[in-house]
């Protein structure tokens, strides 16, 4: 991939010739093909941390200039876009329920189930993950294996700035209904997020399992059970409550990784 990376980096600042130079176009298209096949990905776990492959994000941005607008018809449905729709799901071992849509240049592993949902370019979805009804997986979002993304979840995308990290959800995570995860937040392995948890890079996350709360941002630690909360903040016009997230406990090692959200929350006396 070194030659491909060098080609993308070389022409990144030559925007005026992206749509006309055949050599650039071939390199960009080849890069997107590799993403589609799972040979490369926007973000990967190396040496104990997640790193961003900026050159791949650059190639995705360049792809929009390389591609031409094209009419796509699916029965009575009509689309007009630059990026093709993913296909051959049967051959790839992916279950796709109408009207789920995934863009070419996203990688979806065997065993994944797509309920009516949307998966954008550059994203990665690991084996046996469920993307439930009306969930959206934004550009470059990275989702691990055996993850359950519940109905109506919004996972934000990111292409620019180039150095920005995408949303990353590690293996065996449960994301409750209507959660919103944006701005490169990291959800570590086996975490459980209750319904309506909203996390941005600046959202305060409080671990309230000890006598004194521990504050963090941008990351939910491994096996954490998280629910929405709020905290008071003083403004010139008065005191108002700001949304936050509360870590109320840890998912037990004995708990099946495919546990339901209710089972995980019941352990911590949040539901009856």
C-alpha cells in the first residue's frame, strides 16, 4: 500500500487536476476498492491505541471529485449520486432487510445484519454486528464485532478535518435506542449504553460508582454501563441543567456478551 499512499499524498494538494488526471483517478479508485474489500480501513488499533490513516480519508474526499453523477434505478426507486450502492450481499454473507442502503467504499463483514438503515462510505462494521432499524452509520465510523446498534441510533461521520478521529465502537458493545455518538468518541469493549445517551467530544462523562465522581470526556471505558444524566451549570440568566452521561456500574464478566440492555441495567437497579 506504500505506493498507493504516496500517490494520494503527492496529489492531495493538486485539487485542480483531481477530476482530469487519469493517474490520480486510478489511485483514488483503487484505494476505495481496498476499503470496500476490507483490506485497509480509516482507523485501526496499533500498539495499544487507535490511529487514523489520514491518507485514506484524503482518498475518500478525492473520490467525490473523481466520480461523475450517475442515475441508479431500483425498480420504482430512483437515485442520482456520485457513489455507487453496495451490492452482492448474498455472496458476502450479509443479511440486508429492505430498505437498508450501504454506499460502496464501506466494509461490512460476514454475519452482519442490516435492518432498514444507512451505512456511509469509509465506515467499517465487524462480524455478526446488528445495525437496527433507522440507525445511521456515518462516514468513516468504525464498529467492531458482535455490536448491537439499536433502532434510531445516530453514529456521526467525519471526513474533515483530516486528522480528526472517527467514532469508534469496539467489540461486544450494546448501543441503546436513540443514542447519538459524534465527534470521534470512543466506546471501549463490552460497554452498554442506555437509551438516549448523547456523547460528543466535550460531553462530560461521570463515573458515579464511588464516593466521589470521576470525570472524563470523549471515551467510555471497557464494560461500563452508561445512562443519560444532567448536571447544574450557572449562566448569567440562572442555573440550568446540562446533559451528561453517567457510568453507573460495570458489566459483569459472567454476563453473556449478547445480553439485553434491560438485563444489564436491571443488575444496577435502574429498571424493575
